[in-house]
């Protein structure tokens, strides 16, 4: 089975932690303010936005509350169900909707719709390696209106490697509610693909009980590599920021927040 289907679809209960760890929830309003600022800067004050890899609708709902029409697409049926519940709770059903779909076949998911902007936020890109990632960007170009901005927010490879002391093997943990996730990562410098095993444990009175293991894989990009991919896929890179506060990109910035426009 394709690893992303296994992780995001089969193990949704634990991976919702990966989709939105607590440190990400806490700064959602800051992230959304940055997204809206960038959309406006590139001329999108209203219109239809694609939230590509919408997870449980964190960004979808917030953008709808800012007055955008939003279509969220995610491969995980459980996340999409949760996103639509969240949309209903926020009372923004008129503006927002999430559907199940694979970004590798976005044309089939959105059919004739054309977007004023596309947002791929919080590491929702880079799961498949250069060629497939490029075809996803081509799909985005196909469903975007001419001049539409594409915002991609991913981890900055250089800062990830620095934080790991440039070691190829790295272990870290994430805790939430009753679950502890031990993530063991192996970075391949020949491909810049970081392959991880996520070991999920549940806390009980006796200690930690193993629940499952699931794969997680990222092609970690540097800014110039992402820009090359974007150009080859019909996008013109315009600017890059380095964090959710909106600071300019530097080699040790935690994130690459790339803005490009559909040529
Ligand atoms: C780290 S989460 C981010 C969720 C959301 N963008 C946010 O900011 O909260 C990445 C999301 O990408 C989704 N995803 C992974 N592969 C996908 C694919 N091929 N097509 C659509 N969604 C995908 C996962 O199900 C997950 O919800």
C-alpha cells in the first residue's frame, strides 16, 4: 500500500496529532493572518481558495471566516468528516466545504473549478519525492486562474538538518492526551528524503502500551530546489518568508513559506 494512504487514511486517529500537533494549534490565528496578508498582497481579497491538504479544516474555516470561499481537499476521509463538522460548528457552510481527494489527481477532484488562490499549509507538500511533487504542482497550475498565487508552507531542510546536528538518524517524541509518538527518522543525503517510523504508544497505569507503527516520509526541500520545481511546473516564484511571523527567509529559518504565481 502507498505509504501516504496507510498513514493518513488508515491511522488517522493518531496521525491527527501529526496533522495538527498542539504547537501548531496555538498559533493558528497568527498563521491565518499571514496567509490573508499574502493573499491580499497578491490581489486576492475575495474569491475561491483551494486548501490543498486541508486536514481537519483548521485553515479552511479560518479563511472562510475572513470572507473567502474555500474548498478543502484531503486524502483522509476521517479528517474531511471532522473538517466538515468544524465548518458546520463555525456556521460557514455557505463559504466552505471539504471533500475527499488525492492531490496527485486534483483535476479529477475539482473538475471544472478554477481557483483564485491555492494554499498548501503546514507541511502538506513534499510527501512523494521530486517527480510526483512536481506533477502535483502541475496539477495546481492546471486548476489555478492565471496570476493566482500559490502559498506553500513547508519545513526548511537546512534548518531541520541543523537542528538535528547534521546527523542522518534522529529520534524525537510528541505527546498528546493519552498518546506518545516516538518518531525515528533517517535522512538520505542523496535524495533529501527523510523516512520516519512513527511508533504510537498509549499511556496506561503500567506505563506505555504499543499501539501501532506507521510510516511517514518527506522530501525535505531547500528554497532553490523548491523554486526550480515550481518554475518547471508553471509557477513563478515571487518571494519567500521564513516563519509564521512573516520574517524574511534565511538559511536557518524554520519554514519555507513560498509565494509563487501561476504564469
Ligand atoms: C500536516 S497535515 C496539514 C493539514 C492542514 N493543512 C493544516 O494546516 O492544518 C498534512 C495533510 O495532508 C494530507 N495529505 C497527505 N497526502 C495527501 C494527498 N496525496 N492528497 C491530499 N491530501 C493529502 C493529510 O491527510 C494531512 O491532512
